[in-house]
């Protein structure tokens, strides 16, 4: 029996030497918080080198039970997959050659030129949009991010929502009805508009000329330098597990310098309520404050500003009756110098569609650097029901940012 055991070990060792097609990855969680569906990144070059992969080779990622784990290779040559690691524990994954199973698309997006160049994207939990050059050309001040609530499905919904909202035949019927029966026209709009919940979510968030759902902007003398709509875009990743888009903006005037250009790289992973956004400014000459946050639609709204903990939250009332509450949040891996609510003077309220102010986290942006933060939301009609649960999500999320999962071979 002992000889048989040794022969088996020797055979396994020789097989490993002669057929180097397996890599073991250990994911370590340093926190006393369970981590689930959190995306892990591994260098694809490292995997290719260790597996000696041919250009046409396929791989699979397996968990400890041997079940396939969905993955994606990103534009910057990272292999990403969702990991589940218990508190203060490790989890082992195996990467080897093989035929991957089909992966459901959980994160995706595109530009919608048919809707004023909206750049819209989503994952299994949340959806967003940034306004584009066609809207700016019309003179609308679309500074902030907008959002779409989502529930009852993990599949993409934006394509269908936009198609129904922009259906020419539907609007032709509406316009005809408006001539004779305005009430019936309004009722017809409700049957297809994405401002109405048809069972999968809706647009019930007001942006206006504000930071909206989480834009970051430079400040000069406590005044926000609002960016306008994006100028150009490049989609870098488009699912199934990660969406990444690069947005570049028109030159902005900063303290008399009209050559400052902002670039944002926005990433949304499956399973996350928050986007990762990396902001940079070319041609900036000096360090300036940078504020990230969201518009305040109630002067006495429920707000949490935790500079030390690295996050801010706010309960948005939504537009329209019966649409629940939207829990806004932003998280910061770096030091937050100040977190606060800033109310608009009465005159400025009129300029910003009667919004009451902003909830802001303020840090410093240094020329030539990158500013990274996370922003997003949850909906009371979906998976996170209360502000207490959302605040706990945000506190845990920030801890995870500052204590990331580590990967070793």
C-alpha cells in the first residue's frame, strides 16, 4: 500500500512537470468581514507564462469544489473573477486550460446617440448614465451622473428601457392624443416611459445642473468648477463581468487657465453597488481641492458624513409618489480632509432647479496625479431596504478598499 501511494505521488508529480497546465491562486482576506462576489484581479501575463499558453488556448477558473467560476479578461490584461472568502481566511482557486462555460452578461453599456449621446451602463444591481455632447450642444447643463433603479432581474434592462422610451410610433400616438385628449396622452406615456416602474426599475432621480449622483469636481475658493457633458468616449470593457468607459471632457477654465482637460475612467463590476472612478486633469498647474458627492433634494435630509471612515451617504426622496427611497453613497480609499453638507443660497437654488445643495467629501488633487473614488446607490425597493443597512454596506465597503484581498500563487 505504501509503495502504491508513493507511486501515485510520483506519477502526479511527473504529470505536473510534463503538463504544466494548472495554476493555484490563493486569495487572502485580512478583515473580520466575509467577502463575497468581490472581484479579484490576476495578471493575465502571469497566468499565460505559468501555463505556457498558446495564443488560441482557453482557460477555466475553478473553486475549491471544482466548479467553474465566471471570469473576464479586461482591456488592461487582467483576469478578473468573483471570489468568496470567509472572514480572516483564505480561498483557493485553480486556473487551468479547458473549455469555459457560457457566462451571463452582468455588466455592460453603450452610447445612445438616439437619446442625445447618453453614455449608459449597468450591472446586475444598478444602472447609470452620463450626459453627452449632443445634450451640451442643445445648451442643457447636464453636469452630474444620473441613475436608473433596478430590481426583479439580474439581466441587462437599459436596452429595453431606452427602446420603449424612444419608440417613434409611441410618441406619434401621444402627440395625436394631445390634440384631443391630453389626459389619455399622459396615460399612454405611462405605459412605456422609463420614468414609470414597469417591474424592473425606472428613472426616478433628479440631476439638473448639479453633481448629480456622484461627480467629482475641482474647487477654487470653495466654489465648485462644474464640468459639462463628456466630449469623447472609449468603451474599454463591455462585460460580461466588468464595464469600463473612458470619458474625456472639453478644456475647462481653472483660475484663468483654459487648457485644463479632465479625463475619467469609470468601472462597474458585477455584484457591486458602486462605480470605481479614476479622475485626472492634464495641464493643471497647482494642487486644488476636489469635491465628490451628490445633490441634496431635501435641506434636512438624512445624511451621514464620516471623513475618518472614508464615506458619505444620503437618503434621496426620489421623484414621484410610491417610488421608494434611493440611498446614495461615495467611498474613498485615500484620506478625506472634510465631509459635509453644503446648502445653496436662495439665488443659487433657482439656478439649480431648486435643489437644496450637495453632500460632499473633499480632498486634494495634485497635478499629474490620479484621484480615485467610488460612488453609487441602492434602492429601498430592491436588495437593501433601510438606511442602516446601506450605511453598514458603505462602512464595510470602505474597509475593504483600505484592506484589499491579496492574491498569491
